[in-house]
DNA sequence: TTGAAAGCGCTAACAC
DNA sequence: GTGTTAGCGCTTTCAA
C-alpha cells in the first residue's frame, strides 16, 4: 500500500505497528494513517505471521460446541483474545466435526498455543507433542503437561448442593452420575460421597447415564424404582440429566419437589426453562474461557501464569424442598 | 524440511500437494513422505497462504453462539469445510464477543469468503464492502449482495404448525412472536396470519418478546390474560419462547395441552427437555451450515452455486392437543 | 527521520 | 524426473 499512498514502505509498518516512538515524524505518521484509512488498507496477516513466526492464534479444544457450556467457554475466551489482539479457532473433538482428525489441520492456521478442556481428552493426545504451550481447563490440578490450569471448585459446588439437600432433611439420596470418565465428574462423585457419608443415617445410591435428557430420565427411573425405600433427592451431574430426572419423576407420578427433589450442575439456560426451575450449581463458563485465554497469553509472554481456581455457587430454585412427610 | 531429510525442495511441495502426477518418481515420493512423517513435518500455513493469496478460510457470522441453533450451524459448516480442506472462523456479532468490532480483525486470518446469518444483520454492514464472496443464510431470497443463499422453508413450517392446530380444532390462536426484525420472523408472522385468516371463524392475536424464556413467559401471560375469550393455542416463534409460554400457562393454573396448546420452532434440545415435550418445527441447523459452506466453496471454485432451500418438518409431541371442551 | 534490503516458508514456472 | 529461482507482503536491522 504505502509505496503508492504516501511516502515509504517500512515506515508504514512502524506507524501501523505503533512502534514509531521517536523514529517517525508526527507529520508522516498522520499521512500514513490517512492513506491507510482511505485505501481501506488491511495488513496481510499471512505475511505478518510468516515473518514473525507467531500467529497470535490459539486453539480451543472442546467436546462439541452444541453444549451451551462450551459455547460459553468459547465466548469468554474469544472476548479476552480479541482484547489482546489474539484469535481463537475451535477444535470440537470427535462427534462434532467429523473427519478432521488433526487439530493442526482442522484449524487452518498455525497456532501459538492450545487451551483444552479435560473433557476432550481423546483429542488431547493429538495436541500433546505439538510442543505448544498448553492450558488445561477444569482438569486435575496436577496435570503435568500443562503450562497452566484453570479450575473450577467443583468439589465445593457439590458440597454446597449436598449440604443444601441434607440441610432440608433428605437422607436417602441418589446420584445420577455422568457416564464420562473425567476428572470433573470423578470429583463430583467423590465430594458427594464424602458429604453424604459424613451424616449418620444418610445413604447414597448411584446410577450412571450418558449426558442426554433421555438417558438421564432412564437413569433416574432406575434410581427411583430401585428395590428398597425410594430416594427423596436426586443429585444430577449436570442440568441436562436433571431435566431428564424431572421427567422421570413425573412419569412415575411423583411431584417435584414435593415427592422428590432434584439438583443439577452448570446453570444452563435449560435450568430456568424447565418447570419447576432447577436448583443447580452455577459454573462461570465464560470466566473459565476468559481465564484460560489470559493464562495462555501470559505463558506466551513469558509471564508467570499462576494456576487459577474459580469459585462456584449454588443457586437454589424450585426443584428442591424438604423431603415428603 | 526437505532439504535436510532427503532429496530436494520443490519436490516436497509437489508430493505433499498431491501434484506429482507424472513429475516425480514413485521412489522419491515415498522417501519424501517417509521423511515428512519422521520429522513430524507440518507445512507452514502462513507461508502457503501468502504464496497462494488464498487462505482456505471462511468467516461465519452469527448472532451469539450460545444459542444452540447457531452452534449447530457452525458444526455443520465446520464439518463440510474440513472435508474440503477449509477452515471456519467465527464472528459472533455484538453481544457475544465484545469489542471486536471488525470482523476481519476479530478473526485473525485473511479470509476467502463470508457466510452470514441474516440474524446478524448489524454485523453485515462491516462485512459488505470487504469485496468477499458472501453466502447468506435464512435470509430474503432476493438478497442482492449475496453470491448465493441458503434458505429454510420457514413459511411451510409455519403453515404446518398452524395446520396442525387448526386441524385439532383450535380457533383462537395467539402468536408469541420474536421481537427481532428479521426476514425469518417476518415470514413466520405472515405465514401464520395467512393460515389462520384462511379459516372462517379463526382469530389471531399477537404479542412480541425478546428471545428469552422469561420474556416469552411474560408475553404468553399477556396473551392468555388479554380481555376477551382466552386463546386455546400459543404459536411461538422459537422453542425458547415456547418454554416460557408453558411456564406462563402453568402459572395461570392452565394445563398444557389440556387447557392450552403450545408450539415452538427450531427443535432444540430444549424441546424434549421440558415436560410435556414441545410440538415444534424442526429446522435442520447443521444442514444449513453445511449447505452454506458448500455454496461458498462452489462460488470460490467458480462453479455455479444455485440457491438452496431446505425443507422443514413439524414434529408433533405432547404440548399440543385438541382445544378444551 | 527515512529508505533499502534481507528473508520468513512456500508454490509455480521454467531450466536442466 | 528433479533442481533452481522468483516472489507473495510483511517486519526488522542497518545505512544514509
């Protein structure tokens, strides 16, 4: 552009790169900017990346975007990235995008770093060995390969949910657990077991289900029709399962929360779309994405990226109440 | 890489680019591939883009990903893109990602083309004038700026929904309409009015609401408490609004579908998460994204990209039934 | 304060 | 069949 528009060539780079401290006269700088605006000039990113060897682009590895939770993680990451002049490309693992087996190929960009959810474990193998800085989301804090981790205080969230139910007087509790072998769900199971185990006379039964409404319903039906006294509370590993659990209860002629209480996890839009609204543990999804991106940018800038832990919060709503009788 | 690993340099390009028809010996080709695998060689995309002047990257402009519908559109587009060696970057307009006002900047990539939802109209202004091939999704078919359009037969969907209710005997119908001034919603209103108007004795009342559960509930409450005989069916512009409408009915002590029928639009996961499950019009979101990407790739290849229209389908479920008495 | 020149890694035309 | 070469648009010394 420059060569035509005004004065020089390298000068343009300096001006547009805000690196003209005392190297370019105010006059020429202004001229350059004017010309740039006039021509609608956009520096060629490919050339810049080639020259710099950095792309200012991060890869976000998530298990399918169609889960609102990860869509929100993306949103948070993208916001922070944009503020820092970075971009984010997505690698939705298996089910989502089909045959794009290679993350470095699926994203048509060279990458500076990777942010990965622990739930996309299978895709992680491919990412490892890329030699790129890696930030792990919601994973075991002693994750070794990661340059930094962003964690949610999942255990505390589950303690809050359990405490809420136990405080209401529930003693027979069933866990509708996600059939996903991942740190975050293992923590939920462990924290719930610990909380229930600490209360004399309280008992816990577990059913597992893939993360769909229908499977959640089936698992909840199993829990509610299991031989022996019926549980009075269903603790579900996420809101999707909880929605299924509510349907199960209703199918069995039970009212929520009068006959059985139900709790979820995540606080998706779904939680307030169902009736009664779900008591659930709110996970700050956007904050997770934002913190992940911030951590990655810090690592890339050789700043110390300390591990982050984000608090979570129980949101009591209509799906829980005292046990019957 | 090549220079070190085996024989030459340009040869590598030919082999890895699958352009060695009768120009490279089978032996050397094999050698190159072996070396590439050994070194874990990845061609530098930035350099390739720079050389080629094309990036094999498309921009998808959507209004916020956190709507499951657009997450699915993205998934479909990404799948087709990956199959064709393309990439997709996202530009979620306003609310989603904050200050990334410039789509060409927000996506840290140079772009070959743009796929835009008509619902992201505000962002479109920025995209226009980029001089890039543009594919419009779910927009007015006589959209001029677009090189191709992918449409849903929204009008037919609404006719099916209206026909379903009218066939069940409903005559007092209320439209819970999206407060979004966009082609797709204007079509819904028009098609519904036409269908109801064609039946003697049938009447239509309209309330509008922003696309949230809560606003849907409020609008439905207004519709159900409006002076005069109560509507027996609520036709909602999407599933989110329909979920709100169900809550409204229940708050007013009305049963769904015994006292009032409710229909949605989209067939999100939400539609089967609520109880009763929503009768709704299924929009093939992934197919929209896929068709959009296919059309864009065709345009970029100078192939004739004819406009596409995708059929939609009513899915009758538990939220509709005959009117009371 | 500005310009000239090199080179990032790749592809395509051309020479051998 | 294979190697040489030029050049994509940018940033960054280095000279002027």
